[in-house]
C-alpha cells in the first residue's frame, strides 16, 4: 500500500513539474505587421506601427521598380537599389530586405559591412554590364562603406595612424582623406 501511495505522489509531482516546465513567453513576431506611420494604430512591433489587418492589401507586399536598370555613371560604376521596410512596408517583422545592384563594366560595389545583418549575393552576368541581387537577414541592415569610414570619418582619423596601418605615403593618405571627407 505504501508503494502505491509513493508512486501516486511521484506521478503527481512530475505532472505539476512538467506543466510548469512547458510554460513560455509568446513569440513577439507575427505572421505580418505592415508598417505605417499612423501612431493611432496602437500596435507597435519591431520599431513600426502596424496597419489594421483588415486594411492590408497585396500592394503592401509589392515594390515597383526592382526590375528597372539604374544609372551607373558614378565614380565606382555601380548603383544599389535597396528595398527595406522603409520602402516596402510589408517587410516589417519578416527580418529581411533585398537589393538590386547594377554594375558598369569593371564597376564595383565598394567593400562594406552590414552591422545589423548578413548578406547573400547572387550575380547575373550581362553582355555590357552585370546585375546582382542580394538578400539581407534584417529589415534594416544598415551599411558601412569601409573607405568612407576610414578616410572620410568625422572627426578624421589621425593621418599617422592611417600611414602606419595601411603602409601608405603621407601624400596618399591626405589625398584619400580629401576625396572621402563629406562636403
């Protein structure tokens, strides 16, 4: 009889412990939360207010122009068309953004980093120029272009540091700092 009672007590304790162990917080993400600038919405998710679900349409998930070639007549010979949550409201809470990159022959996308995301790049070659699409693991990945950050920083990095770090001549460092310093 004592074995039966201790068995039932053990089962009861395990049942209570397992119900406590399976408790969790609900996920902060939803299926979708189309971003709007209307603060009356009341629902604030991922840094944006959400459009009423009854008012959401297919257009909230469509970006016109990703198929359009952009001008590539600049110093680096490329153009980036970024599509993030600020341009495509339906991306809010999905944790993604994308970009189209157009390249002139021998053009490049300068070395850079995305502080709030990782990047996957798919390159499609053309006859006179190249085209690439990139997917980013953030709805707002940000971008830091290395040359701008190093040679165009405000306040400027001490030229002696740049001379030593990059093993460059003083004149080259001065030239690069002038070229990249914002006007």
